[in-house]
């Protein structure tokens, strides 16, 4: 399966997942607004998700898939089932023990991670109860990730990518249930927390049935600590440390946010959600599609082919990401109004969230760049360098947070994360050329420069357009959808046209962006 096709398939379903997440946040904003209840739920879910991202995502797949794929191809499905059962059993034993420990000591963990929540406050008690309900989701989503990795090994990408939408759908239903039944807001939060766990049960069950249909079998065994499992766990360690360091960025954000006015955590989270639509889709999709291709070429010493695939992926990523960056920066207030202004989410919430949107939007290119270049390091078997770079980036993030947040508030929180992402991306790109022999062509740089010029032009064009045709009061009117759609259409046309003109101006023969050759 080619890079573009694999990226498209994974990207479409991740986009569906991100969009369903956006709907979930919009429903939460509608039913709870931005206050103690939404803050409590988001912190509880963030703690569970933090450990999910450490254990259940990139680090696990990067360590498990190569071993599992090798055994499946060289020793057959029976032996692959043995490895699968051993890894499954190890995960269950480790994660159940870890989850019970965290649930028991959740109040102490919360005091460290959200020190701004008063221990005797209603917000603190609601967060503790919600967090204890949510945390078993870590076990279920880790199992889901294992099953999804097995399906990816046999080139089945769609279902594992699509299944994550269930979380957002069920949680949104939980919020709406509490709202329409006129339950106290705290009960609404608890219902949504239960829905988090229900989504994990459904996701793991659906993927389990899928791998059974592909003739994979799983048996739980106590004697699971084999040499292969030890090797997988050892290979996971650098990735876990790296993911843990990066997730610590988010926890530091949470700690500082907890000391700002009530609703800050919700508004910053909603701003991040808007940014997640483009960056999550592109970054994860390209990372998933690039890793096997780069592993193949770099492993065979074919660096020119690896460079060509990397350039092709980055050109597509930058084109869409820079356009999204220009739109979110220039249209932060209209974007937030269209996305969230309804129900309990008022004008002041819009302004707070819009300020954070600009800060996060600045970091979109860096985040996608870092995601893509992590594939280069994993493909080359270098799992240590990204960890070292992540350590540097979290130190920089803490410094930026301490310097910027007291003066810039919500914008400072988001901007600090973006600056740390740029620092991380810079280190990944710089050392990839020095260590891994990936050097970009002049043609590639001309195309990237053309896109940067187009994004800058689009930003100033949209800023002027917004000044002329947008007002904060439009956020409560139905006409906002039509005006915003017009902004997006005009931005896309301008960005597309300016990019093509710049390519032609610098002498690029393949400047017609509607043709496949322009992306090679």
C-alpha cells in the first residue's frame, strides 16, 4: 500500500475521530459551560489519557510490531499467537496492578497535578470521583492498542483508526443525558466518566472479534515473562520515557492552569481541540504510513528513496498545516464562536478560548514536523535521541510557562507549548541530517518557501476580511455559519493560488498543484 493511500485511509478515520472529539467538547461546553464541573472532568480524563499516551500508543507499537511482524512472517501464525498471548498477559498483570495503585492514591496524585484545586473544594472532590471512575480506561485502551497493532501488521488500518471515535460519541451522549434529564452538573460529570469506561469495553471487544476473524488466538497465562516479552519491554523503555517526558508537559500546563481563574482549563482544552483537528490527523496519519516505508528503505541503506518519501509526506503535511495555521490565527474568535458558542458557553468564554487558539496555532507546523521525524529515528533504530530531545523540550516548556503565563495568561499557556514544540522539532530535524543522512533537496525547500509565503499572505488577507465582516455579536446568530464558510473558502482559494504563483515564479516546472507531479 503506497504512502499517499495509507496516509489517506488512516487520516480519514483519524479525522473522524478528531471531529467526534470536537463534537464531544462542543457538547460539554453547551451543557456545562466553562466552570468547575467541566474543569473537573477534563482534569480527571487528562490524567487517564496521560498514562494512555505513555503506555498504549507510539512506544508500544514501535517495540511490539517489529518483533510480532518478524515472528509472524518467519515462524508462522501459531508462534505469533504465543507472542501475542504473552504480551497480552504481561500487559494485564502490569496495568491492573498499576491502575489499582493509582485509584487508591488518586487524591494524593491530584494534589500534585492540580495543586490549585483546594483539597476541601467541590472541584477537588468531583475530580477525585471522576478520576477513579475513568482510570480503568487505561487498561482497556492499552488492550485496544495491542489488538490494533496486530491488525496493522496485516495491513488492516481502517478499523483501528476508526474505533477511537466511540469514546467521544459515548461521552457526548453522557453529557446530553445529564443535561436533558436536568440532573445536577456533578452527576452529569459522573455519567460522562462512566461512558469513558464503557467506550473502552466496546473498543477492545470490537477489535478482539476482528483479530479472531483473522485467525489470531489469545490465551491468558501467568508464565508470560519470556525472552521475547523482555526484549519488547526493553525496547519500549526509551519510548515510554520519551512519551512520559512529553506528557509531563501537559501535566505542568494543568498544574499552572489550576492556579488561574475557574474555567481556564476548559477554555485552554477547547482551544487545543481546535488545533487537534489538523495536527492530530496529519501527524498521526503520516507517522503511521511513513514508519514501515522508512524502515524498509533505511534498513536497506536506500537513503535517497527514504528522502523522497519523507519529502512527499512533508509537502502534503505543510500544505494543509500552514493553511490551518493561517486560518486559526486570523480567525480565532470566529472559529471559537462557530465551534462552541451556544448554551452555557458565553462571550467571555469565547474571548478566553480564542486567545489560547492563537498560541496553539503557532505550534501546528512544529508538532506535525516532530511527529513525522520521529518516524525517521524509529526507522533507523534510534530510540534514544527522541527521548533526549524530549527532555530538553520539557525543560524549555517549563521555562516558557514560568516566563509567559504571569503576563499573557491563556495565550501564554498555549504559546509556551508551541515554543517547546518548535524546539523539539528543531532538534529532531537538525540531528536527522547529521546522524541519519536525510538531506532535503533544493526543490523541496523552494516548495516549502512557497507555502510559507502563501500562508503569510493568507493570514493578512483573512485578518482584513475578519475586521470588515465579523463582530462578536454574530457568534449567537445562525448567519455565523455562512460567514465563516465564506472565510474558509476564500482562504483556501487564496492559499492555493499564491502557492502556485510562487512555485512558478521560482522556476518550478511542476507548479500546477492539481497534478500529482507537483507533490513529488
